[in-house]
C-alpha cells in the first residue's frame, strides 16, 4: 500500500464517513494545541470516483479543525480502497497518537499485519505473501520492533497482565519470562520422561522426588514425630514483598505467594509446633524472618512452641542491597534468621560466628524471586547438621536448599505449591552433577 499524496483540501469537501474508532477525548486540549503549534500530523482521506473525499483517519483532528473554522486542512489522499485497506489506513494513522500505550501500539501492529495477510496471504504459506519486513516498511519501523510488538500482542491475548505493565520494556521482560517458562516446562517434562534407573540418574530421581508438590501445612502433619535433625523455614514475610522489591528484581511474581500480616503469626505458630514435634531431641530449627517487622513476634512463637532461642540472630550479609527511597534510607544488605534448638542440640561447627557472607545471586540468575544461593545453604546447614542427617524444608521455593544438602551428603526433602518452581529444579538437577551442584 503506497503512502497517500499530500495536499491541502477544503474542510467542507470532506465527508466524515463511518469510523472504526470515534473517540473524541479532550477535544478542547487538541484545539488549543493546534492553535499553538499547527496540525503536526495530516489526516487521511480517500478520493471517491466522483471526486469527493471521505475521511479515513484523523477524526479528532478533523473535528477540531472544523470547530476552529479553518478552511483548508492538510491531508494524505489515497485512491479508492477496499474495506481492508481502509481499516489498515485508519489503524496506521492512529499510531501517531501521542497517548498511545505500548499495548495499544502492539495490538494495532498485529492487526495491520493480519489485515494485510488477508489481502496478500501469509508469507509462510504463500509465495509473495505478507512478511514482517512488509509490515515494518508499511509502518516505517524496524523489523525487530514489529516482531516484538506482534509477539507481545499475541501473548497479551493469552496473558492480559502483559498489557498492564508500567512500560514496554517491562512488558518485554515479562514476555521473555513467559517464553522461558514454556521452554522450562517442556525441558523438565522431557527429562522426567527419559530418566533411567541406573548410575547418577538414580540420585537425580531421588532428588526430584524429594521436591514434593503439596501445601507444607499438610506435608508437615504427615511426618512422624522425632524423625528429623534439622528444619529450615523460609516463610512468606507478610510485608507486601511485591511492592518492597524493585520491579527489575521482581518482574514475575505469580509463583510467589505472599500472605496478609494477620496470617503470619497463625501460620508460624502451626509450623513451629509441627517442627518441634518432628525434630529429634537434639534437632535445630532455623527460621528466616524480617527483623524490621517480626523480630519479637517470631522469637515468642518459637519459645512458646518449646524451642530455646538465641535472640541474637544469624545474619546473612550481602555484597549488594537495595532501597526504594535512597533519599531516606541506606540500602539494606542483610537477611536474618533465628536458630532455635530442641533439647540438647549442639552446634556442629563450634567457634563459628553469626555472620554468613555468601554473595547474592544476580536477578538474571534467579529462577525464584526470593532465591538464595546454594553456597549460602551449604554454609548454613554445615553449622547445625552433619553428613547423613535428615533435613526438612517446608517452603522449598527454588529447591537450592535440597541441592546444598545433597552436596553436604545430607538427606533433604520439602514442600512447594508451584509446579513451575519444581520444573526449574528438575532442570537444575539434570544439568548439574549430584554432590557437586553450584549456583
């Protein structure tokens, strides 16, 4: 489709016609803008066989010019067009709107491409059919942008949340995340279907089976009393983590379940009681918590369950941190956990201090929004458990804790609600070497 020739026509000679989109919006603001700066984008009209003109695109601009009393208006003039080409012209002209969202622009790009395929055919099926490059040339955009926008528009039809991001870049990152998850799930399913029953595959299958898809509240109840040496609990902090985390570090959170503050004590009380029941008399209970919000409450719950709690927590110092208000707060570079003992439990690495110094994972390396490094779990577990000990992790998340326990020759299992997280774990198990897993 060729660009219409540019000319000035009498406003009175143009028929308004039938519009696909007839939203006037803030017409007064548009009239003021035209008065101050002129009409930046010409309207589009179609010349009829009888020499009259019909408006194709630019209804708001046309109406504003008419109300301002202008005699002439700049126009792109097209020859007589079929309905598909008319719709294409209107969509193309709508892309000049300054308030167009990335989702609207992506949708228009896809619709234009599909309309042109109706005329020329799909290049994948027909020689001479509409190609991405054809659509890019029609819109005056790069082929890569058209490709990205079309993919984004197609996925918005399936995942509406992609159209609700703050900007196009965030939406594209979410799109990549969604595509990665599809590839992850296919890869995990393929591995599980082909795993053998010999050699290292026996160890790998055992690790995969230790990642149990079940609500931990039900899972803990199914464990016999006095069986475990260590329980490591990393529950939701009930601090609205979706807002606390920076967007770029917390793009996709559908596999992370936050809880309301009133549920924190209720859940922790249940889990602490179950942990006390299933631990041996010399077992340890490790509990991550937010020192800002839940220090006193967490300590009290553990003590009421029967544990002896050191009120000076273990501290994981990170090599980098973040703050949403750098004008008011320094970046937070630490996490805390209580280590609580049942009965006569003793520290395995006596003489150690309460600082853990493993570097954090970069956001691009995380498969879970609150993922902690394998090396950190190795450092932590070795303080309180030995080779051959049995470890339970009620909230598995990424499953890195299981891999760390495997490296230390401990036996670990745990519970998780997200099959997606387990699929990531399956791929980690497959790609690494049992007993030698790394971040």
